[in-house]
């Protein structure tokens, strides 16, 4: 019967482990985390006998170390004991003996078997286990009955006794914090018929009522797989969004830069065109009348004036539709009319020849006149030794 019960509890516990492998707490961000714990208990024990209940109560204590595999299933290793009692009926004598018991218990949390909640205050549990008890200091030896009728104690032991133990019990954890719980527990221990030195034809039983503290070693919960997956998905989405935003920002900056460069290039081209147009207009205005000055009584074109004419010729070549009128002059302050007339003719002819020699078609020169000193275009006398070329 005992073996069947243990087998049933083990099957239920193993089923609970599978069921809770993926189960999270009511807080979906957390799930159960396997952990070790320490259990320190104290209370009272009762060894079944033939006298009043109160006469057979003794102090008891327990120290256990356990491991919780999943929300429902745990295994603990512990030591319990201190004192047991027995009695003789007639005359009534109560005697004491000491014992220490090593246990291995399989625990099953009934509340977490239904639904795991790491914040639950009240968690009842059951357990079953086995162990080995070592008894010593047998007080039965000191009773008057033993001294007078030693045969009364058919299972008497002297210095010590070792007995296998089968045990089971119920208890409850009252959560005080994530790390600490108050534990109340009752357990029944089935020992050898020699435990209290009396032979009754069946095992001896001892019951314990204990209270104590359970201290969890390490965290009892951890981030759930769903939560971690959600966090990873959120981080991936955030990273993708940031990458997209960065790409859009980079594309926008590139487009703005390209637009700015295009605008700058267009402005530079427009400015250049405007400058070229202004320069062309200025040059055209300058080329409307080109003055070639000569020295007194000379029709020879100086190097300085030749440079001016070369510039004029380049402009004429760039504007092939423009025609030229040439007018020669002489200053009134020197020579006479005849000499000045001749000089103006020679000067006009020299300018015409200069243009023809450097590629200006003769057909573009519409007129060549010599005004002598009849026309004085400038108020200053010396400036009138000039040939004025104008465009038509």
C-alpha cells in the first residue's frame, strides 16, 4: 500500500513537471525558476503509547535542504528528531529517549498543481518519503518496570537502535516575501517496532507538528520565454524602425544636399551666365566705339594701341554680324588743313589695314572716312589725333 501511494504521488508530480514546463505566473512577464531552499523548523512530537496524549509529547526540530524542480514538485533532504517517549501502563511510568532521523521527501504543492501564482500567500502541500532513524539514551532502562520485569520490554535496546522510516505529511507555506515563507507542517513517521522498546506486533508511529521558516536560495521566478520573445521582438522592431528612420533621414539629407548642390550649381551657372552676359554687354558697350590714338604728325599704330585693336578684332570675330565704320581725325592745334587731311586719311587707312590683315573681311568695313581737322571729337587737342571705329 505504501509503495502504491508513493508511486501515485510520483506520477502526479512528474505530470505536474511536464504541465508546468511552459506555464507562466499570473504575471505573464515571469515564469517559475527552479531553486534551492533551506527549511528550519521546531515544534512537538508525539509517540503513540497507552497513556494520555499529553504525557507522550516531546520537543522536536528539523533542518532540511530542498530543491524545487517546478511549481509543484520538489525534493528535500533533512534531519529531524530530538526526543521520543514511551510508557509503562501499570504502574504508569513515562520514559524518554533521544533520536535523530535522516529523511528524503518528495513534496507536491497542491495549489501550484492547479495553477502557478508566485504571489499566492497560501500554498498547501503534501509529501511522502523515507529515511533512517538512530535512537540512543534509552530511558526505559531506568524504569522500575524494567528493573523488576525486564521481560516486559521484549524489544528493548541498550546503547542505540537503527530503524528504517516511512513517512508522509501535510503542510502549508505562507508567503512572507519572495525569499521567505512561514511553514506549518504535520507529519507521521512509521518506524520499527523496537523504537519505544516495547513489542506490540506492528510498527511504532511518531507524529510531529512543526512550524518554521523556509528561505529560498536564489530567485524563484525569471523572465518568461514569452516575455523575452516579446522583448526581443520589440527590440528588433525598434531597431528596424530606427534603421528605417535612419535610412529615411539619410535619404532626406542626401536629397537636401543634392538639391542644395543643384541649387548652388544652378545659381553658380546663373551667376556665371549673368556675369558673362554683363561682361559681354560691357564689352559690347566698349566696342561700340574704339579709339586708336596716334602721336603728332604720325600714322603709325603704336604697340599699346595695337593691343586695343587686337582685342577689338577678337570681339568682331565673336560677333560676325557686326559691321564697322572707320573715321580718321587730326588735331587742329598742329599742321594745316591739307596736312591734317592727309594724316587723317593715312591714319584711317592704317586702322583698316590692321583689321584686314588680322582676318576681318573687307565687306564688314562699311565706310572709311578722313575728317582731317574739321571734326574735333574731343575737347583736348592732343586726343584728336585719333581714328574712331564704330559699329553699324
